[in-house]
């Protein structure tokens, strides 16, 4: 059994998904972020876990049955390292995901959990060069993350190299696209299963971007 961590930022206008502005207003970007977070939490809630924890920057509440831990640290690398340390439970590996891949499925997370249990570490690369998931058996291994430049084209490669330098060899997970730009949001929305909140919010707030991408592909 694993524990599942969702690393997120409260969907507050002007503080979240600012790269969607323009074409979005800050309020529209926050609505899209809120939908991405809600969908991610819903899917994560269906994955067997010893504990589920929302590691949050801001005042957003955790769903019923979830623990809630505030983020701390000066930069993203520090906050990630503290997320593993602050939620550590002896003998229980932790799988951390973000809120920027709302197309993630329960099947994918269950497979990631099984791989983490078998191999002791997993890493899910993202299309932009970063990563969308990291699973570790020893929270101390996350101590390499503050030394890795985040939000860079080689963040994933540097994370992998830093872990290997510590003797950790993560099993790779499937590559996913995360949501940074309006184009990302439209592309990811198209990958989401029916009934999710994220595609509806993207369609509501980014119709021109969706139409432009559809026209370019035609």
C-alpha cells in the first residue's frame, strides 16, 4: 500500500495558471485551475491508498477523508522535498502528483502505485521536459530536489540524474502533457474522459483557442 500526495496551489485569481492570461482573465484561469484540481482529486480518491494528502499552497480545503498539509519552502524544489518529509509514514512509499494533468486516470495511478511498490521509485515524465509524478520509498531521497532547476526543459532529466546519483533508479511511467499554456489546456481537455469538469471549463473560457487549433489541424 502507498500514500498518495496531490501537490497543488489554491485556485485564486492572479495566483494560479497565470500563463493562461491572456487569452484568459485571471478569474477564468482560476476557474480552469479549480476544475483541474477537482478532477485530479476525484480520480485520486478512487485509488487504493493508506492515506491521501492534499499538499496545498493557499487556503483551499481538502476533500472529506483527506489529510491537508501546507506547502513550505522558498522554491518549488524545497516545497516538493518538504512535501515528502512532512507526510512521511514509516514503511509506506509516497506517490506525488500535481494538479496540471487532469487527464490522468485511475488505471494509470493504480499502475504507478503498483510499480512504486515493486521498484521503490517511479518517475513520470512530462512533454515539456518536466515530470508529472514522482514516487519514492524513502522521503530522504527527495532531498535532491532543491538542487534541481524547476520549470525548465531539462527538469525531468536532471531529476532523474540526481536520483540516480543517490542510488535511486526510478521506473519510468507513461509520459503526459501538463497544462501551462492555453494550447496545453485545449489539448489536455481533448484527452479527458467524458464527464470531467476540466474540459467543460476549457470549452467555456478558451473557445477561440480551441477553434484556432482545430482549424490549424484541418
